[in-house]
C-alpha cells in the first residue's frame, strides 16, 4: 500500500512520504494529548477532512521542496505542517485555548521524542537511520513488517507519554500562566521547525554528532513535556494559595467579630455575677446553681498565655457544648508568639472544626475531642485526637475530602499544613482503628516565614 502511494507521487515520492508521515505521526500524538477535550459536532467527519486535507497540502509542499530545495524551504514546509496540525486540533476539539496550546506543545514534544529515540536505537544497533527505517534485521529495504513495527513503536510511545504527562486538573488563568504558555509555545515551534531542520543538515557529517544531537533532542522533548505538566501543577498550587489567603481574610474578620463578642459576653457575665449576688436570696437553690453554671460556662475562663488562642478555644468550647461533645484542652499558648493572630486562629480553628465534624455523627460516648499544645525538647508539639467512623483515605499526607465539590473543600487541612510549612514545621496524620490523630511539630528556633508562597 505504501509502495503504491509512493509510485503515484512519482519523483516527489521521497519528500511527499516524509512530509505526510510527519503530519500523520504528529496528528496522532497531538490527538492523544487532546483526548480529554470535548469533541466538536460531526467529529468523525472533521477528522476525515483534516486527514485528507493534510495529504493534499503535504503533497503540494513536497512539490515545492523538490523543485526549490533549500534550508529555508525545508523550515517553511515543516512550519506549515505544524500550523496544519494545530488547525486540525482546533477544528476537531474545543476547549480553553491555553490548555489546547499546552496539549499541542505536549503532542509535538512527544512526537519529537519518539522521532529521535527510534533512530537513536537504530544507531546503537549499528543501523544507519539516514538510509533505512528497519530495526530488527540487517536488511536495508523495509518490509511491510518493518513498517508495522515502526508505527507500533511510535504509537506505544505516544500512548505512554500521554498517560504520564497529560494533566488531570484544569488550568488556572493568570498573568504568569499566560506568559508561560506563550513562551513555551514559541520555544516548541522554534525547536521543532528551525533547530531540528538545521541540525538535520549536519547530522550526516559525523556519527558521533548524529548520536549526540539526537540525545539532546530527546532531552529537550522530555523537558518540554515536563514543563507543560508543570504549568498545570503550578497554576493549581497558585489557585490553592489564593483560596487559602481568601479563607484567611475571612478568618481575620471572624476572629475580630468573635473577640468582640467574647468581650461583650465577659462584661455581661461580670455584671450578672453581681446581680446574682444581690438576688440570690430570692431564688431557690436549684435556680441559683443553674444560673451560676450558665454564667461560669459563658465566662471566658480559658487562659493559655495567648489571647488569640483563648478566644478560639472559648468559641470552640461553646460549639462543643451545644453539640454534646466533650472537649478537653491543655495548651501552653505562650510559645505560639511566632504565629500571627490570624494564623493562630486559623490553625486551631481548623483543627477543632474538623474534629467536631468527625465526631458529630457518632454516639454520645465517642463524641470526644482532645487537644494539647506543649513544648517538647527543641520543638513545640500540637496534638489532636478524636474518634471517627468509616474509612479515611490519605493522598499526599492529606485526607481526601468526600464532599461532592472537591475544588472548594479539603482546605482546612491544607491550610494547617501550609501554616506549619511556613515555619519549618511538619504535619502528620494517622489513623489507628477508629481513632484519628493529628500532630504538628514546630521548631522553636523560628525562621522568617515564606509569605510569598
């Protein structure tokens, strides 16, 4: 079949086959990286159109290159194939333009990686890649099985690379991401269409130069694939940090509101004590005891040595009281002065809120939360434990949220981990039977936190 197609192209067969093969292999590679995008209407028809169009354009380019062979024409021909593949991507799939650009760059890099790895293997086997594509025997003329092996090798490499480097999250748009996508796209097109075309001219001058050049392009291609995946990862981290900062601003407002309310409650409790002393003789013993217990509960009597910690513990103690949860705490808040007020409120607020959520569905005897904050050697250790029901999955040391909207949940433990990391601390989570344990260790010799994230 391939021989028949080459005979039809006549004297343009050599360049025509090379350009058409390049277009199809690039097409397959890009398509594998684009598979997660929604397909456009009449997708099979669109694919057929782009494949036939590619053959026609590549044949015209082959005629041009055969008649006017030069380095500039070669660069322009392969640049045209690059544009043709990108337009095919846009024509057949739909999605965010920046994500599609990254998928296209990944596809082109995967093509170049495989396109250089295959002849590199030939060179190591003592076969001249400039003369033949055979790989498994010494004969120079490729058989049909050689072509099958050639295509299977490329297809397997494309599938493997697309499985490893295709991101699973969405791209978060900001100025830095846009800049990175533009720079990477320009670099990829330059690498594919200019440097490779130029290097191909000089590869035949030396066997060592031929091998070294291919090794360099394999490394460049892997670098591009890694950068593409890294852009997605970086944008996701920036989004998470942005959400954490937004949550911290909310925590700041909530802390100020809670502190103000606590001050009012303390003043009212102080006044009620005096009023109760004056009217106690008019009340029954049961009524007097009930009022004193209520006043004692709402009177902020938690003193840890840290005003912010006192506020958050009083607030969460009231929450536990309302939900029938036994909450015990032993905390040396005086050692927490390296944290900002908002960080202290956020850290302990998230720890206790997560515990309250875990024990609330449990029977009464298991609704127990224990919290300690103590100095241990050269570090400060915060430990929290509670019962929990069901199973807990950890990913990257963090619990996997079971909420439907995972993009907006699970930031409690992420915030705890992030705050710990800013001061050189570490967070550890483990489960033993039906008990949950969270431990945070801070070094007491604090360094300046990396507030830039």
